[in-house]
C-alpha cells in the first residue's frame, strides 16, 4: 500500500506571525517547520502502513522555497521518502492552486491512500485536501478521529455535529485526520540520522507540467483588500484570588442577572 | 459583480434547518434580491415552509443520499445547475463538516477558489468578506476576482437569524450527476453522543474547562457548575485531544462557535484558536493561576487562582443560594 501524506511546512507558530504589508499574505520567509497538524497525519500513515505488508509512506509538500526541514522531521519519524514541489512562482498561491500542485505531485506517487490534516495551523482554509481528492477523482472522508485499513478499503470514524459516523470507503481515497487521533512519535536519534540519507525528490512546476500563471499571485482569484485591527474587548477586572474569588464570580453573575 | 442572486447550502436535521442555515438565509436576504437554497435529505419538502420563511424562494432538492457522504453528490448537483446556465453570484456555505466538503469539491468543479472562515460580509457593488486572523486580533477583508460564483464558507453565529415572512419555498429536484469513484464513501452507522441540558452552541451559559483541570475526573466540576447555571459544558481542544471529553464539547476554531450571555473559562490558557470560538460571548469570566494567561485579555472578570479552590467554592456558593 502506497500511503501519501500531505505535510505543510509553516513558520513556527510560537513566533509572532506577520503579514506582508503589500501582498497581505503570511510572511513565510523565515525558517519553516512541520505543521503540528500534519504530524498526526504522518503518525497515522506510519501506523496504518505498519499493519499492511509491503506498505510505504511518502510525504509530499509544496513550498515557495526549497525548505526541507519539516520534511526531514517526517522522514525522521519514519516516512520512506519525500516529494517537495518548490518553485519561486508559488508564492501567494491560494488553496485551489495549492491543491492543483499537490494533486499533480501526489499522482506521481500512485497512492492507495492519501492522508492530510483537516486544516493547517497557519492557513486553516481546510479545503485543500478535498480539492485534491476532487482533482484526483478520488472519494474523501474528512474529519477522521479513527482510521483502520486492510489495504483495500478504509474504515473511518468521522466526526459529526452530534457524535460520529462509521464511514467505509474503498481505496484509493483521501482521508483527513483531526489532531489527537494518534500520538505523534518523537523522532529517535537513529531516525534523525537515517532521515539524512532518505530521498527527497524536488520538483519544479515545469516538472509537473503546470503553467506558472495558474498559481502564485497571478493565479490566485481571490485578493485581500484590507487588514485592520479588530475591535478589542475593553479590559476587564483581573483580581488575585484571596479566598474570595468564588464570591466575586457570584457577584458578577448577579450583576449580569445570570443568577 | 453586483449581487443579484445568492444560493445558500441548507443543512437540514431531523428537527428542521440548522441554526446556521437560517443565519445564512437571513444574511442572503439582506445582500441579494433573489435567494435560493440547496438541500438534501429524505424529507426536504416538509421544510420548504421554514426555508421560505427565512428567505428562500426556491429550494433545489438533491434528495436522499442513501448513506453517501454529502460532499461529492451535493457539489455535483450544484455544479450541474451552475453549468446549466443558472449560476448565482455567490454561494453561502456553512462552515460545518459537510459544508466544507461540498465547498472543496465544488471549487474544483467550477474552478473557483473558496473564501473560508468568513465571519462577516459587506456589499459595495461587489461582495467582500471579513476573516478574523491572529486569534481575532485583526480582520482581513477579501474578495473574489474573475468570473463565476464566489464560494463563501461562513462560520456559525456570524449573523442573527430572523424570519422574513416569505411563502414556502418552491421545491425543485436537483440534477443527479454521475460521480464515478468520488461518490464512494458510505456511512454505515451513526453514533449520537447523548448530552443533557442545553446545546453547547445554543446555551445562554457555557462553562468550559481546559488542561488546567489537571485530570479527566476534575471535569465533573465543570459539568456540575454548568448544570447549576442551566448552561452547557464546553472544553478546550487540549482536553478533547487528551480524551477527557468528547469532541462535541470543543469550543474554538475547529470546534463550536459559542456566543452565550456568559462564558466561564476554567484552566484554559486562551490560545488564539480557542479565542475565535468564544470571543463573541457577551461576558467572559476566566479562572487561571497564571496572571499572564492570554485568556485574561478578553475577560470581563478574571480570577487569578487555582481552579481546584475556586470551582468547588463557586459550586458551594451557588448551591447554598438554592
Ligand atoms: C489548527 C489548530 C486548530 C485548533 N483548534 C482549537 C480549537 O478549536 N479549540 C481549542 O481550544 N484549541 C484549539 N487549538 C489548540 C490551541 O492552540 C491550544 O493548544 C489549546 O486551546 C490549549 O488548551 P488549554 O488552554 O486547555 O491548555 P493549555 O494551553 O495547556 O493551558 C492550560 C492553562 O491552565 C492553567 N492552569 C494550570 N493549572 C491550573 C490550576 N490548578 N488552576 C487554574 N489554572 C491552571 C495554566 O496556567 C494554563 O494557562 C488548535 C490548534 C491548532 C494548531
Ligand atoms: N503547501 C502544502 N504542502 C503540503 N500539504 C499541504 C499544503 N497546504 C495544505 N496542505 C495539506 O492540507 C491540509 C489542510 O490545509 P489548509 O487547507 O491550508 O487548511 C494541511 O494540513 C496539509 O495536510
């Protein structure tokens, strides 16, 4: 079973984010890391692959620069190889453009199962994986909180407003996983060393036969016209509990007539 | 692109159109002269009255999906309608599991991008959307360029639902395109998690707990307090991920959006993804032992203290009031 995992490499969410003042897109010029959301996908893929004989996990990423540190993390966790689509023309690509690029790269890996996160930490459009599925002509099961496969079909517990549904789907298919489905492993020292020699196939748009005008700022058919500070809530009263914290809350609830 | 016709993706539960559906219909009425809905399910016709009352003149009925996940068949039906020359200027899609699936598939079928996480819309000849970023500290305004309908995925509680007094919507069957492999996912069983009390996204009081509770069993404090206040119990993602409470309790970007009269956050740090789900609450009370916790920046009353002291005392105080 060929398992392909989409992994996005993002600016460290712990560092303060900023928007480029002219393009209004997220500044991605610094070092990028593996999106935490995707570490669940990588872990899920590794676990599923381990249960089906002859399986291999490939990670796929698209980035405007040749950043591979996030891919190396995924390789260190245990993925066998990586595909990076990297091209200067990709800066400013919208979700649909991203999906077109990823779909073209994923098709090359002849996937039986494609795994992505329900949404990325920095973009959180949450649409890329389903767009990829549609582009590849595959069924998709989103918001999986549990996944099992025998190599020919998947059984998924899919979150719903009310609880969850058991969903079955034959492979090939796209599955998106929520955080917390599995506990991502920490790469071992051995894994980190091994990752250094694992293959990373770097592709350009030309390699994928994609016209640069379909992606990037020129291809994006949505634009940000303004960014402004939101109305902030007026500062409230912050008090240190001196044993009277509960009473203060009761008084507040009385004041707003909740009790 | 002047806004003339808007379609709303209507989600219909057994009890009728969902609250977010009615919110989107109401907003569609204010931006467009013609509002139509798209729905699926075994019994759309019986909800034509409500859909009409909130603004839909017509509802395209995709019908019973027989266990198929809605994404592919519903997007397929919409794409056929659009390609048949019946395109709306915009499509409003609720930011729900199925709504997002439909939007993603339709985006490819129409070769149009999607604007997601929309919390407000503005019309000035054209339609533009507002999106909170950086945990809601900033608002981005965006719009579509080029030809074709704009697909807006809109968060619940962005607009208030109000009936407009329209007549029952005309029910028109939607086309049923051939989906090939894309329609292959099947629901084989459904599990409904029972919860008592009001629904999380409809309750006037929400009491949420986070990792600061320390252990799963301490969530009972949250449930007891919520019960005493006739409210609903919520949670941060940290404790949902840890398996302390089911996902249906999660408040935030990937969980429910709540706007209660009062939101009580106990042992929650106030990460940006949590804040976007509850910042719209009328009043916010936070209990956290770290006085620098970001949750205090949105709190009307912040208690710097230990949840294991404050919550039991609060529960006692409320009980003694009877
Ligand atoms: C793409 C994405 C989507 C996300 N979506 C969501 C979402 O929908 N909802 C959500 O909530 N999160 C979401 N998150 C996760 C979010 O970033 C935070 O990790 C999460 O909200 C933290 O939960 P917490 O506040 O319970 O835990 P922590 O951040 O660990 O905070 C625990 C708090 O408890 C306090 N504390 C500890 N002990 C005590 C005590 N005895 N008494 C009082 N206070 C105490 C600590 O000071 C701390 O502030 C998302 C993240 C990503 C990347
Ligand atoms: N540039 C990218 N490279 C690889 N995977 C991506 C990329 N963008 C999005 N994805 C995948 O799609 C998921 C959802 O992303 P988004 O639509 O941005 O919320 C991510 O968590 C990834 O799994």
